[in-house]
C-alpha cells in the first residue's frame, strides 16, 4: 500500500471522528435546551395553571378562598347570601344547634347569642328581637341560614359581587388595610412575573391587603384582594401608601399572672362578712356566695347581697381584688335539669345573672352547679355556651367549678370538661373530697398523688389547656371515727382547728405519697384517723400549679385557714 493511500485513510477516519464529536455536541446542546425548556414550562405551568372553581359561587372568608372546603354550595336569593348550617358550624360557630322544642336555630359568637326561628324573619340577638330580610330555609334536609343578615351575630361584613360570582366575608375584629394603586398593573396568580394575570388594576383603584401566614409573600410583592373579590399578588412598588382602617381587636383582659381565688362562704340566711379595715395577702380574686337558684323556681335567683354585700364589694375593689360572685344550684338536681333543658329558661337565668353582675359592678361569675344528671351534661355545656357571649359583651369573667374526672354519674360524669374548658375563661378543679362525707371508708381529703393524677387527666384525656385550669384546694380535712374497722362518722375540721382537736402527745407520721401527716389514736372505744392539711401539705399541692403551668389556684374556704398560709400562697404564686 502506497504512503499516499495510507494517509488518505487516516484523514477519512479523523474526519469521521470529528463529525461524530460535532453530532454528539449538537445532541448534548439540544438535550440541555430541552431540559431548560421543560424546567421553564414546569415552573411556568405551576404559576399559570388555573385551579379556580368556576362552576359555583366562591366564598372568601378573611381573604382565604374556602370554596373547596364547603360541604354545601353557597347560593344567592334576592340578593341574600345563604350558607348551610354545616358550613356555619365549620367556619363560624362549632356549637350551632337546632332546638327542636322551639323549632329554631341557636348560634353564638364571641359576644352574641342568636335564636332564629325556622320560617320566620324575626331573630333574637342577646335577648333583643329584630327583623331580618332573609329567613332560615330547609332544602334537602339541610338548613341554610342568611349569612349576609347575620353581621351583628358574627361581627362580620358580607358582600356578594355578582360580576365575579364571589362572596367575601370580613371579620370586623380583624385588621383591615387598604392601599391605592399608584400605577396600572396586573394582579398575578402567584408572586412571580411569569405567573398568569388574574385581574387588571388601574391607577387610583383600591386594593385590600390580603396577607395571611399560610400564603408566604416574597420580598417585593404584596398579596391583595381586588374590589371585585379576586385574590392575587402585585408588585409592592406599584402600590401607594397603606392605610389601616381597622386594627386587630384586643381580647378581654383577664388576671395578670396566676389566679389566686378564695371562696368566701355565707348562707342565704347570713350577711356578707364585714372585712372593713382588713386585707388578705396572696389573693387577687374573691368569690362570695351571693347567689343561689330557687328550688323549682324556673331560673329565679335568690340574691343575698344587700347593703352589707355592697360594702363587701367596695372593700374588695379597694384592695384590688376582682369579685367573681358564686352562684350555686344548691345541688338541686331537678331544678337544675328543668332550666338546662329549656332554651327560654336558660336565657331567663342567663339574663338574670348578667343583670346582677351589672347591678353590683361585679368582675365575673363563678358557676357552682353540682349534683346534676349525667344525661344533662350537654345541656349544662349549652348553658355555658350561651352565657359566655353575654359576659364577653360586658367584659366579665366566666369561671366554672367541676369535680375530678371518672367519678359517679351525678358528681363527675355530668361535666363535659373539654367543652367547658373551651368556653369558660377558667375551669376550676375542686381538688378535694377524695374521701368525702358520704364515703364508707376513711381517707384523705386531698392526697397530693390523687390531686396530681387528676390534674394530668384534665390536661390529658379531658383536653383542658393548662392556662385555663385553676386548682381548687381545701383549707380543711376530716376527722374520721371508726368502730371495728367500719366508718362510724366523720366531721370536717378547718386547718386552724386541727391542732386543738388532737389529744396531746399524738405522733404525726409523714406520708410521702400523699404529702401529708397522718395521725391515728384510740378514744372512748373508737379509732380516730386524720390526714392533716397544713402549711407543708399545702405547699406540695401549690407546687403543682407551677409544675404544670396552671392558671392558678383556689381555696375552699375563707375562715378555715391558718394565718400563715397566706404568706405561703403569696410566695408560691408570686402574688404581691
């Protein structure tokens, strides 16, 4: 083979190699371009795809489109916006209910309770009757309420925008900020230039600022709502000055720091105690037993205030104590049941409570209803649900006394502690009578282990928030009398009377589980037993307040205590 032919073959191979390399390079560039185009299209698609709900009226609540979460469609009739009872329960009032006895819907908000009779244009809001344009309608076994007529109930403003078939609802207790458009601009579906345009705005148009935590807004963008209800994003530089028309409404002021409450008991036949010139260290709330339900009185309340009580309230306020007057059902099970199971009797009782609070310038009410039918558990919750809005309206505190969970039907299972804990400002666990007057076995009034176990139940199985739970503690114990190992009786003894009731020389034995001293002795043929409440046992229970970060503690009752206990309480709860 000639040298020339060999060189020719080498050149052909090299040329072919270069061609292959060029082809591979071109394919690589095309692949990169395709990947880039695919990425751009993917990004653009996410920001451009339409997921609007076009076949039904859209509902926007506080700048969030909730249409996809509706159980029933919103509909408009004669300009009135109708929303199903199920959806009102989901978005506005999870306690809304149908009252079969009076054929009406009952619904509540923060400071309003409304009863709306079926097929009637009349509505009662906080016991005041008024006429509305729409009425409750029933379609396919579903109740629909005229939401646009319930502004006073839910403290909202509802608007239907026919052009876009959108209903907007704004809570009047939330911040509301607007801005004027500084120059023509596009409202984007997402905060990016490549997103689709959902609306056009012109210089001078007004936009509502619609920022929400669940919709993160990158720097340079603002989430807005147009005047016709469309939600989207605009460039911040195209907006004029922001104008806050309404700020967030402040919540009701409760106790600063820990609650420290003492019940001050006196019967309906006695006068409020005269405490002029005295003070009680370590407390910030006092609960005098001013009110009681009248037996079979259909909600009538026996009040025991009088001139002495007025002076007592004045003394309390002069000492910077809040007054949460106690109202007791006196354990009248039938009287209580009759009230709880009738809307009109509930409202009559509630109105009387509110009138008494206003009349005597009280700071709140303490509901002490004990011994109720288990079947009335939901009705008692309903009573509190309907009471709370009226107290909120006048800025007063609702506290409710309950017993330990998992007890007997009439004394324990009659309370829905979870609901009470949600509705009331405070729920007070009466952490005593572990072994009470009716017990056929001698035992402690409030062993620390039992108290702590039940605190855990409140916070765990009952779902009560710690900042709502007040631990009730006893200023007393019981002296038990036994005959041949069987209980022959017992008597309550205040802390201050314990030492004087014991024979001299009795040995006290510390029980590290109960966190109490125990004594036992023989006298006149009987065995006597006592689990002592004193400063040391009280200190152990007070420690539970800080251990579980509870709202505070309460004490039954004033007059049973030793003088030194108040210094301990002040120190433990940091009450000045």
